[in-house]
């Protein structure tokens, strides 16, 4: 009887700490999704080592460190993750982000390729590979990657915005205008898209719509529109 009670207590303790760990990890994921990256790192660092050594926790920690430009710390987290799970292909996404931060775009593309080879619908790898290609002035293939990204996620406002930018750079102003407008349909407080749309209208010889776009931005409370209104709305 005493032995049975002992095992019951051990089982209860195990279940309690297992449940606690799951709750802790869920809390961290919620903080991470809210883009509070420093708090995410602090919460993960407060866990004991056995709790941290989950590939998802190390991935979240490394990603947060990259967002905060803590690249050396991120590289250490990635190294731990690789030792824990060498087959975790998202390692290469993190490595690609670090290379892009360092403006080593060929290396970034090489790493994103490894992710996309495993998962062709990895929208963030497609998006970031597109940015790297665009920054290497490979606009045609940057646009192709964003086409694929938007086929996976048609509500990716930043993908529309950046595809619009590459269209604008290549003087395809009608397509750029369409993409900037789509970005604004998805994210109505996207100030950069308002200003980009106004410039695209202007480059396309349509100062009237450029002016109307800037007035809409002003109504949304974007103060930077005031100076541009003087330029476009004479």
C-alpha cells in the first residue's frame, strides 16, 4: 500500500511539472507572437536547461535574438539547436536571416534554398529570399519568389508592399500601384504603403490620385503626409 502511494505521489509530481512546463512554453509562444522579443528571451532564460532544450524554444530564442540584432547570441542558440536536432531544417532559415542582417545576400539565399527544398511553401523563407534577391538587383526572381509567397499566403501585406517596390524599381508603375493598394486593403494603418502608393501614382503621371492618397494618409494621422502634400497637391 505504501509502495503504491509512493508511485502515486511520483506520478502526481511528474504530471504537475509537466503541466507547468507546457504552460510556461505556451506563455512564451504568446509573448513571442506579440513581438516582445526581449521579454521572450528573458522568459526562456528563466527556464531550467531541460525545459529550454526543446527545438521550438531554441528556435524562438534565436529568432528573437536576430530581431534584436543580437547576432552573436543568436549564432550560439543556433549551434545549440543544431546539436540537439541536426535535422531541424528551420536552422537554415535562422542562418539565412543572420546572413541577410550581415548583408551577405548570396549566403542568405543559399540558406533559404535549403529551407524551401524541404518545404516549398515556407512563406517566410520565400519572402526573405525575395528580399535578398532584390537587394542583389535580381528583381525578376525577387518578384517570382513573392508570387509564390502570396500564393501560399494571400494576406501577406509586406509581400505585396515589397513586390510593389520591385515593380516600381523596374518602372512597372501600374502593377506597383495595384500591389500597394492591396497591402493597404489588408493593413489599413500601413503608413509606408500610403507614401509608396503616392509616389507610384506620381511616377505614373497621376498627381491627382497621389494627392488623394496623401490626404487619406493625413486623415489616418500620419504626420509625415503633411510635407508631401505640399509637394504633390499644388
